[in-house]
C-alpha cells in the first residue's frame, strides 16, 4: 500500500444481498470512489448483491463506508473495519489482491455449487441470524440443556462452512456440542456434502459459522430448502470476526481465524495453537510461507524446520486420502519410507537407487467440433514420446453439436464428418443420401456462437458457406457451462497436475488460468500447455497478470496454421507473466508438433514439474 506517513492502515469487509438493477452504475461507483480514496482490494458486483474486501488508510475506509451508506440498499449492512498495518510480505499481498484494485461483475456473489443443474437457494430463506453474544450463550448453555440429559444423541450441531485449510488453524470447540467439519477444498463442494449428510442434519438445531457470514447465508438457505426436519438452522451474524471482537479471549473459538487478505489470519489473546505441521506434526499455524499441495494447489501447513530440511513437494491430507500417497525410496541400506504427505524427486536426469516418480496427470481439452476420442488419436504420437513423464486424460466438452455437410462435386473429399469419402458423387441438398447417425461420432465444443443449435437432437445440417478461418471469433458463449462441467471433472477425476488445451480448448484453459489468478486459494492445477490458442474477448485480465506457468505452442508466421493465426496465439502469451511462460513456435500447421527440436522443448518444460 502507498506510504501515508503515520496514518493507520485498515481492512474493511462487507457484503450485502440485495437486488442490483443497474450493475454498471454500481461498478462505476466503486471504481471511482475506491480510486479517489486510494483503496486496494476486491469488489464483486452481481445482480444479487455486493461483496467487498478493501484495504487502505482508516480515514479513507471510513469515508468509503459513508459513501456506500448513502445508497439505499446498503441500509443495515454490517461493515467490518479493523486495523491491519501494512503488508509485511508483498508476495502475499499480491496473491491476495492487495496490490491493486479489482472491481468485477460476477453472476452471483457466492458460487454455491459447480453443478449447473443445482439452482442456488433463495437468500430470503437463510437461517436466522444470531449475534455473537447469542451464539456464545447457546454454547454456554449446552451442558445444562435438558435435551442433552434426556437423549443419548445430541440435538445441537455446530457446522463449519469453511474450507479444510481454514478449519485446520481455528474452529469452535465445546465438549457438549458436536462440531461437523465437512473437510472440503472449496465452498462449491459444500452442497454435495450437505446432500450426503442430510440424515445427520435432519431434526437437529444447526448452528453455522464461517469467516464473515456470507457463506452461511447461502448454505443455511440450502439446508432449509430441504423441507420438514430442517427448519431449525441458525447462523453466526458477522462470522468469526464479529465473535472475536466480542470475545477477545477467544471464547469457544480456539486458534486463529483464516482471512483472505494480507493479514492471513487473526487470533485472540489466547495464543494456543491448534494447527500442526503436515510433515512432523509439531504445533504450527502460519500460512505465511504459502506452501501448497503439489496436486491440487491447496494451502498446507509446513513448519519452518521442515521447509528447510525438505526441498520438496507436498501432498495435502485430502489428496493423500484419495490415493496420492508418498513415494517410497529404496536405497543401498534398504527401504526407507519418506515422511507422510511428502514427495521427493531426484535432481537431474540420473536417478540414484530405485525411484519411480509418479507421472504428471494432464487433462486434455480438445478443439472445436472434436471429441475426446478423436483428440486422443491426434495426440497419440505426443503421448508415446512423453509416456515416461505424462498420463493424458481426455474428456468431452459439454456442448454437443449437430453434424455438418457441404455439397461437393465429383471426386472431391467427402464433406461428411466422420464418414468415408465417396467417389464421383454429387451430394444433393437433401439428407436422403446422408449416412445414418449411428455411424458417426458425436462432436462437441467448449464455446458456441450465440443462439447456435447445440442442444437439439442430433441431426445433419447443411453448411451455408465454406470454412471460415475466423469462426472462432464468434464462438463466445457457453463458458459458464463448460466451467461447471470442468469443475465436476476436477472433483471426480482429479486432481490434475496440468491442462493441455488445443485451439478452442486452449482458449478455455487460459480462462481457467485467469480464474485461478482471482481465486488463488482454490487452485486446480499447476501448469498449462496452450496449443494454437487464442484469447477470448471475455478474458477480463491485464497483460502479465496470470502467474500460472505456461507453455505456448503455435505456428510461426510461416507455420501455415489456417485456423489460428500466429498473432492470435502470440496475443494470448501477453496475459501470462513473462518469467513463467515458455514459447515454442513451429512450421507444422494446426497441430501439436512431435518432431525435434519441438518435442525436446516440451519435455524440458514438463521436467520442471517432476
């Protein structure tokens, strides 16, 4: 933050669920107001409200609150203002979004579920707000409550709505109340956890809490939407932050409150540490080092001693639980198991002893009007040459496309997708001579044109004109469905080390990188390979702002790529940090090259992650 002499710095958090009829007006207000006051941080504006986390001088933040209160729909908003001091670690401040101002329009304030089939619940049905004092009284009276003496099963439950890395350094504890920790990587996993534990919640009085309250709004409404047996749902108003302000000694909250700004965590006067090092198990609760899981990129706790001793990659407890076990090293003295959750790889190409590092798992996104099977075939040579390093996983895009034919004359290559050429045939405009649908494979897309026919019945469609090499510029719709589809794949088939995208798949992969930049605590992959890629017009990020390691492969100015120009692919590279990007230009057309020296450059990039 800017130097303001002796003036005290602060952090301001607030949200408000309300109907925003003029989103553009509110965005302009925030950009103008925050810039004039020198405020940094994140503001999200959606049709259903506003969520803001801002930093700056205390006087500027107070002026901002006054300006916001002048808007009628912020009446009754809970503004959480706290002294913070300047960021001690510029990298952490940058990662948390406190070196710039970001005002963005989003579809909804909180993405409750990755599934597009699950409609977000009505906030008007959210659980009843309890003040910090009321919440504390409930826990205080739990021991003497008659229902505990008359029943073998506790009727009151505490439900933590936060992610697992947050709960590992602080949570509410009461021996007379059962606390449920869903142990989720991200908030969008909570709906599925609630569904899977609905019988556990039925008939109980459920008291929910999170950092500042916003996540409980949606989650409590979802529980109540289940109907009879789920009526008694309550939430801590203002979240843990307001509770610690009311009870400076921590009360029933033990440890630290994880926050998504440069403070990292906020504790009480009670200095008890409930977190522990992932490797040695010693007491530790400092996420300042930003150690992350090698697979899912989630924050992990690794103490300073272990960081010095082990120059290695870490495996979080969830990845370890789902089979991402540590490697065993066989030395001359025998078998020595490496510490739990730790993976160690040898330096350089020579491998002493008997070490078999796991292959990198890479999710592959095909191009427009392709499918997983055809893309697997097109990359078979690449997979063969990288077989010692990589395991490729292929998936279909969510938008199914109609088949296309274009009449051609006498002996020309068949225009029918996936069907053998016909010789000396003039295909009429009717579909009488077209092949049956069961003989052709489905085609898919990650992005489609506006109002395109991609969800109807499978059928043949006559092309109105020859192939347009600029068609990709019009395929701008459908990303939200593709993002939700990919989130389900990450949850069901992940974690993945990286993503390989080809053509339209590369454009979508770049968008995923941009979203990771915004939601860094929710990392889904470690690197990306973008082949014949291009930037989407909706990629609302600055040049050089994406810090995901990237390999860009595309045709040179003489590369004969008729579909994606060198300029379009080169433009995409500008969005990534220069120091973390690598470019491979070739002269092989609209393909992924596998001949030297290109394959050697690809291997060199991948070696950085094994």
